[in-house]
C-alpha cells in the first residue's frame, strides 16, 4: 500500500492563524520590531516559568546561543563532547577556536558515557559539552560532579530537551549553562530561536553584551559581540505556541505510546527505554535496527520511502566522519558509530494520525 500524502519526519506546530494576525497588531502599535521589546520580555517570563529556571536569555537561534554560551564562559583549549549529535554542537566548539575531544556514548540512551569522560581530561580541558540527545537527560549529577572535581565548565546542549524535567527539576538548571533550541522542527518553536538558561545570574549581562554587539550604552562598547537578538515576530510565535505546548506534548505522548505498542516486541528493533522519573517531551521517536531484524537500517529506510514515508537518519553520518572533521580530532567512539549506522527517527508530531502510525508500523512489521 502506498500513502497518497507523504509522511515526513515531523511537522511544525503553528498556533491558530487568527491569533498570530491579532498579535501582529501589538507589533504595529508598538513599532518595536526587535531589540528586547515587550513581547520578548513577556515571553522571557513565560518561558522561565515553564522551564523551571531562574535565569534565561532568548537568542535568535540555538546555534548562536551555543556560541554565545562558549564565549560567555571564556572557554579555551579542549572541550569534551559527544560525536552523536547534530552538526551544530561541534561546529560551535570549532568555530570558537577550540578543540573538540570526542567521548563515546552509552548504548542504553545514546548520550555521552559519563564513565569515560575523566580519561579524556588533560591540562588543556576547559569544559564538557554533553547533549541531551532526543530529549533524554544525560547523567547530569555525575557529569556536574566530574566538572566540579576538575574545575571545568559544563554547557548542556539541551536543543532537544524543551520542557524536560528530572523529577520536578527543570533540565535547564544543571551545569553552568543549558542551550535550548526553538527551531521550527522542535517540540516548541519561535520559528527560529534559542534560549540560554544559566545558574549564575551575573551571566545575564555577559550574554546580553555578546548578543548585542557588546554595546553597554550609547557611548560604551565593551567587547566585539555579534548580533543574535530574538525579534518580536519570533517572540510572538513563541508566546502563542507556549499556550499550546503542553497539549502538543500530551498529543505526542499518545502517539509515542502507540508506536511502542506496535514496535516493542519486534526482534532487532530497539526502542529507547521509558523512565517514570523523567517528564519527557517526546521530541523524537528513534529506533535502532540491529542484525536480528533481517534488513539493514538503510534497506528499511528505502522500503519506507517506497511507501511515501520519510524517516530521518538522525544522527548519521557521525560528526567524526564529516568531511571537514575526518581524522582531525582525538576520541575513539565505537558505540557512537554503531548507533549512527543503525538509527532511524520515525515521523512524530502531535497531530500525526493514528492511522499514519499504523501504516508506518505495518511496513516495519513487514505486513
Ligand atoms: C543537538 C542540537 N544542537 C544544536 C542545534 C542548533 O539549534 P538551532 O537549529 O536552533 O540553531 C540543534 C538543532 O537544530 C540540535 O539538534
């Protein structure tokens, strides 16, 4: 059977059109289009509350936020990180003139293996940049303790982890800084956008300077900052989407439960473990296709495509195999390579129909 309508890996969440057009009147009335306007400030307060963080800055996108976090903490030398992530994590390190050192990942949740971090620390190491891959929290307590012991900074790439909590503690409260992405393809979006949550309130001014050309006041420029301000149109989208994000996450939860119902007992199809202690956001639905399945990940992807279903190989190729990075940096990461060669993210968004999930699973089940 072939679907008429292609099923892509996700669909962006949009608020009702009328709410956005109504909101635009605020911008036309204020004549403030950007530069930390009233909608920016309203969104900032709303997001602090939702994410359960005390300190937050909103940035034009997640990648710029990551670069600003690195600059704010004045990192130098080597940074221990994971190769199983989106290009942005490593690019931010390299573009900041630093050297990534790759640590292998855990086979149970594909996050950095905290037990392997200490072996990679040298006198040049200044920080650890782990990623909460697919929104699953890293072992934050152990990582934060390692950092403390060795006087290192920690920046969590929480691009996937919007709204995730460990118990009732917001994921953005760990480490020195956490970066959230509000890109259109994420659980929550401001079209493009990002946020930095941080523990030390004094960092707010440092981040502000870096996202606004280093301008302290009309006559004082303190540092060569960039321009990474979130504008009022982005903030408006964010303010409206914030009203619906809990509903979106609940809808995703139901769809993920349906996937689990169909796929949990297929030999050779490995799902992420479920944890009662974590408030999840159901951002992605990765499966790992192992030898037992009888078909490779790539063969399964082609089979799904023939049915008009377009999953994505997040994250393949592995960062260390990128043309620009191959053979350049330290780190032996066999687990990361194993997962990158076998992982497939299936379509997921709040509004995906139960019928679509049934069809996708039928193809995987070979029926
Ligand atoms: C792990 C990770 N880090 C960083 C980013 C960069 O975020 P943005 O797209 O908002 O720049 C993304 C996503 O796009 C991501 O998936």
